C-alpha cells in the first residue's frame, strides 16, 4: 500500500462513523466484518483481500456478543485494522495469508471496546433526563439524546480508525522489514491469528449447541471433507454445505409446522365431556 491520501482517510472515517452507529442504533448488521472489511479493502485499493479478511475475521467474532454492560473486543475496529495490516503487509488474498494481520488487529479491537464503554458511561448520566422526557411525552428530547449518543460513538470510532490507519500502515511496513530478519515472529502471529477463528466458532457452538445437533455437525464436517477432496466440488464446498443445511432446515420446519397444525385440528374435533364422546 502506498502513501495514505486524505480522501482515503476521510472515507475510512465515514465508514467507521456509520458502522459505529449501526452497531447499537441502526441494527442493520453493516458493522459486521464480512461487510466492513471489503469496504475498507476497496478504499485501500484491494477489495479482494478485504473480502478474505472479512470472512476470516467474521469467524473470530461470530460467537462474540455483549452480555449486559460487558463489551467484547470490538468487531468494527478489529476488522478495519485487520484489513489495514493485511494490505500494508502485502498479504495474498488467501485465508492462510491474513492470520498475522488478524493477530495484530486485536489490540485495536480492545480500543474499540473501551470506546463503547466510555460512551455508555457518558450517556448513563443522561438517563434521568431521558426518563423525564418520557414522562412529559417529549419525543424531540429523547431523539436529541439518541443523536448525541450516535455522534459521540461515531466520532470516537472514526478518530480511532483514522489513527489506526496511519499508525497501522507505518507499523505494517516495519513488520514487513522485520519479517525478513525474524520470520519466526510472523509465523507465530500467523498461527495465533489462525487459531482465533476456531476459538470464535467454538464460543458460538458452546452457546448454541445442544445434544440433538451433534449429528448435523458431524454430517456437515464429513460432507465438507468429501467435497473439498474432490477437485470438481472443492471450490464450492461451503456453498454446497450451505444448500444441504438449508434443505434440512426447510424440511424440519415444514414437518414441525404440519405436526402442530394437525395437533391443533385434532384437538378441535375431540368433542366435549357432556355427550360422552
């Protein structure tokens, strides 16, 4: 990646600003790495690499969710900086080539976590005013409080993203030079970044997995191995597995719906107690 231009910095600020608001207000899932990283990649001149980084970083965040006031490392800044590092380090657009970039992006994801916590702390003092506005049916006052929260959070994310853009770009060049002398450092970062994808998916499985789902997991794993081993289907392994999974889900939904409908219809024809039927 060459010198960062002012246009690129402004575009990164705007993207981070919008994604920061979307995470808690728009709720359109635009902030997810699978969406954010390709956009940042396109801004930095490497859309394909942004798509690969977004897919890999999404696996890290797939099981990450806020519980109450506790915030996980932020997916927005983490995804942005993973893309910045991947482009700065000249990574290939392969899943194996972005591990080091994801490992380096984790501290920036923690900065995003702090930004969210700081915003929530600031806005907690406004809740008494929001309650008063609600009592007085003051919709305009509640709207302004929400706009204030959006502006604070969006600005913090934008500033952190731009600072990370310039700092990450410079750090990426330094790491690239160090990689020629200390290849084991980059190999370690790559291994750590690769492992985090599996950790993220394991967290999701721990939350969602139930005993009756293990059969589908093992069947999907076997299907993925068979498809990837065949040259004619290897390139579409994930798509084929997704189609089979969707077919099973649709079938299960339709069967359960029919069972419930039949049970309801049968209950209506059982008659009453007075006629003895």
